[in-house]
């Protein structure tokens, strides 16, 4: 007998958004999450004294309509808090020199002669088939791009974004309608993970943490999910919402073509270090984030947009392969606090998709393999990495498997 109507592998926002939709449709949903904590990249580190900060995703907007639907439906919209003035300030760190900027002042960092010479040729370029680098380096000039634009773009997906497709699947920025009843840029009191927690408690949804899936296979007319502790769970609908390396491995035996298509998605590893300091020990002006040029890390995101009278927090997102000792040394240098006095460190490793030109074809191939079945695949490697992209993909996948 089937374990549930729907099994979801992965308890990040993609998996929980799928579970939320299925639960709202009256289905009995079982979510298997490998870690002890749900949320995946929505990782709000919460201390026993009530202070929290974001170790992963940090910024959401009123253009995230599908994400807001879950927040409203799951009863946590009342926890929405507006981001304060620090959201519009950031630091640019180059060769030990810190500049504190607001968005218009970033433009002053450009070499205007180079920009003026490049702009007329760049402005009329078609965006189709371009990468972030090929398009913007022609628009503002290559040196401007390398010196100013590239580090800012890298801070968004915590990796160099030069090779990302400019448009279509895998692109970074998308225009979406705003829901004007909500403030433009906001967070949740307790962190973004609150939305995942609420979805996990919602109607029909049961979450098992510490439950790693090892294989997804066919079982008669249904699907079977094998777990690391040797159980086999079955359901007529299964959604795989794990990162692409895991998804590909889970599907390898019974869905070889699909697994191969997923394995073509490029990925990078991000190593994050979070630090909380008493406010009086911080030298840095309040800002949303720090963007370094040619450094070991891509960004340091602060909790300053939600100021606290006692503490400030900093989440540094490092390039892969930077040894831990070097990460901690750099955190200590930037914060100007001896390593021994950094206090409790929060550390996480994340595998993120790294889409390149041709990503749209990989997504189309995955969708071709999925067509006609009740196996769903969702995550941040379809339309894009943004939380809203994940929720929209989950909604589309739920619609597809529920209507066929
Ligand atoms: C540092 C950082 C900052 C970001 N900032 C923003 C931002 O400000 N705004 C924004 O919109 N987006 C942001 N993003 C991107 C966004 O947060 C992610 O793309 C999105 O949350 C991914 O959700 P997901 O559910 O697809 O994947 P994940 O969050 O990776 O969740 C996948 C889940 O699957 C579980 N899992 C893996 N393998 C198995 C298995 N075998 N069995 C069971 N479970 C398994 C994992 O433990 C994990 O919980 C950021 C990402 C990072 C890393």
C-alpha cells in the first residue's frame, strides 16, 4: 500500500512549495529531508537568546508573488518586517580600501570615458544568446565590467556570474509583477526559514528530518523511494527537490536519460561562515552587504537592515576550495576582531547551480524526459536560483502531475 499520496525528496523551499500545493489540494504528503533542519538554503540561524540572522538567502521582494502566497496561506504574513535604511547601503572593498556606497554612487566608480565609448555600440545589442559578461562588458567596457560590475553580480548568486545566460532559464534577473499590498523589500521576524517551517506544518504535510533518500525507482504504476536507513516508501506521485548532483544520483538506476540530463547542470560549492558580534565591537558602518574585488569571498551579508540593539551579524560567502584556516583569517581581518574572539561560528556548505549558455536546452531535455509521468523535478536549476523561481517551478510541476 502506498505510504502517502505524494512523496517529496528535499525539504528546501522547492520541496516544501510542492508539498504545500499538494497538501492544499487535499493530498497526504510525506517530505523526506536529509538534514536535521528543514529549509535548505533558507537557513535562518536562531540563537537561544532569540537573535537570528540569515546564513543563506536574505532578500525577498513584493515581486515574489508565489512565495508570498505560501506565507499568506500558511499564516506567517503577519511576521513580515520591512527592511530598514541599511538595505540601501553597501561596502565596496578593493585592495584594503572600503567605500560606502548607495546604488547611484556605484555608477561613479565607473570610468566614464570607457563607458561613454562603449555605450553606443552596446545599447542596441540583442540580449538573446548573450551571457552576463558578453552583454555588460560591451555596454560599459571590459575594464569597467571587471573592476565594478562583475563583483556586484557575483555577490548576488555567491559565485562569478559572468557566464550566466542573460535571459531565459538560468538568468539572474527577471521582471515580475509587484504585489503592492506588501512593502517592496522585506524579511520575516525570525528569518526567511519561517516560511518553510510554516509550510512544513500545513494541512496534509508530514516532514521527516534526518531521512536521506538514496534511490527513486518505478514500482508498478507508482514510484518507490528508498531511504538510507533501508526503508522503501511508495506513492503515485514523487517530487525530487534535491540539488542537481543528488537528484541525478537518485534517478540514475531507473531514469537513466533523465539522470544524465540533470547531471549536465553545472554546479559550484559555496562555503559560508556566520559571525555574531556585540554591536560595540563592530567598526563597520551599517550596511546591507560588503562586496570585495578579487578576494577569497564573494560577499558578506549583514543583518543590519533589521537592526538589533545588542548584536550585529555577518555571513561571509567564500569561494570553493578556500581552506578553512584562510576563511577564518579573512573574516577576522575584515571584521578587525582576533580569531579567538570571533565567538561561536556558524558554518555551512552549499552546492549551487551555475547555469551557462545552453541551460535552456538542458531544462527542455529534462522536461521532455518527465512528460507524461507523475514524477516531478523541481529546484533552483530550472528558471533560476531565486526563491521565486523555485516556487514557480514547484507550482508548475504540481499542476503538471496533478492534471495528467
Ligand atoms: C548564500 C546564498 C544566498 C542567497 N540569497 C538569495 C536571496 O537573497 N534571494 C533569493 O531569492 N535567493 C537567494 N539564494 C538562492 C535561493 O536561496 C536558493 O536557490 C533556494 O533556496 C534553493 O531552494 P531549493 O529547495 O531548490 O534547494 P535547497 O535549498 O538546496 O534544498 C534542497 C534540500 O534537499 C535536501 N536533500 C539533498 N539531498 C537529499 C536526499 N538525498 N534526501 C533528502 N533530502 C535531500 C537538502 O538537505 C536540502 O534541504 C541564495 C542562496 C545562497 C546559498
